[in-house]
């Protein structure tokens, strides 16, 4: 059974401290009915020119559901609204106050003293190889359905593999982290997936791509990382990371993707209400996921 889209509604005043990192309006909130951990309430951005709400909310929720199918650990996301404005809540990946996040840029600069932590766009020091080295002393997330010998980097490679599937272009060095607890260091579950699945496209363009398979294919092929050195294609980045991991890791994530059926994808996307995601956007997202899955699996078997 797919998880239902059940929105949590907030009124002003519910929100606690602002979250200083990242780019959107967001606040930490409590949801006692879902346990003790705080949740980060993030509003979907609105295009000031015409008031269009971007699909960051449905993209973030959908990617979390897909991550569950793939077996990639990811922050739990629920749909939300703040006085009628579309949003999501993302449950803290920290279990209690003994845990802290050490973001990728800090992890990388601890390993490479010259690493530039402040770069916003393409970063010459940001490569899968650098990430592998920086994670060498870090354990994988605590709960995961992967072989017991998996390292943090074997799991991190799964994050960029998932990004290639969902056309997620935002895996910059503050969009992954390590959880510190006393002397223990573990890769944090993946978070911040709103920038994916063509969330910002307009429906007329989605409709044109649905009429022309080659157009959709070209759009998918153009998906590059904005942050890694060389701005690689998302699929190239995924294969580079998996090649740096091991053949077994490569096979593991490819088999996990192979096991996600078109029905699985359709039933996840079908949960998003039509009032939030148009019919065209539903069809486009399903077609995009099927196309990218095929591209990745073809890439796996041809190499
Ligand atoms: N589920 C979460 N658990 C703990 N910290 C989080 C979680 N989600 C986001 N954060 C923190 O908040 C910051 C901003 O949130 P993010 O989801 O990345 O939003 P933005 O799209 O604005 O970058 C992250 O860099 C991270 O430090
Ligand atoms: Mg972010």
C-alpha cells in the first residue's frame, strides 16, 4: 500500500526558531502526534511574476517515497500547509540533543584544508573522490537494508544514484551531512529533495515533452550537477561514485532500482492531489522516472 498524502496544517505562531541554513522560508516545529523529534517546516517557493507555486512540496514528498522503495535512507517528509501556503515538514534526522549535523563542506574541509567551503556553484574541490576520502572514517547510517560491510561512501553513492533517477540537481556540499554523537560519526540520511522531478517546469512545456519522447529524453540528458567539479551529467556522476565504491555496490544499487516497478512509481505519484500537482505534471513525473530508470539500467548493463 502506498503511503497516503495526509497534510498537516499550521497557523502562524506554531513555528519555533528559524533554520539559518538553506534558501527557503522555514522553521522548526513540533508535531507531538508523530513523536518527539522536531520537524522542519519548509514553504514551497512562489514565482513573484505570476504567483505560480513551484512543485518543491510534491517533489520533496515524492522523492522521499521513492527513496523508501530504493532503500536509500532519507528524512521522513509529510505534506503541510502554513495558513494555506503549500509546504512540507521534514522530520529531524537527529534523534536527540546529543546529536549534531556536520555538513559535507565541513567534512570535506576537515580532510582537505584548502577546500573552499563557501563556493555556491561549481566547486573545483567537490568530486566523488574527495567525498570518498572525506568519509573514510565515517560509518554508514544506523538502519539500512544493505550488506553489513557497506561503508558510508557505499551509501552516499546511493544518494547520487537516486539523484540521477529523480533528476535531482541540488546535491551540493550542504545537502548531505554526517551525524556526530559523542565520538561516533555516521552518514546522515539524505535530505532536501525538493529540487527534483522537473518541479519548476511549466505545464505547457511538460505537455510538449509528453507528446515527443525524444524531447523528454533530451531534457533528461541535459540534467547536470551544478555543484560538482566539471558539472557532470547526473548519470555520469552516479556512475563515477559507484565506480569509486565497488562493483558490488554498483550492482547493489542497480538491482535495487531494477526492483522498483512502474506500478510502484505510478502508485506513489498518484497519491499527490490534483489540486497540488496537475494531471500533466503527474503524467510527466511518471514518464520521467521511467525514462531515467531505463537510462540508468541500460548504462549499467552496457558497461
Ligand atoms: N530532516 C532534517 N533533519 C535535520 N536537519 C535538517 C533536515 N532537513 C534540513 N535540515 C537542515 O536545514 C538546512 C536547510 O534545509 P534544506 O532541506 O536543505 O532546505 P533548503 O532547500 O532551503 O536548502 C539543511 O542544510 C540542514 O542543515
Ligand atoms: Mg539545502
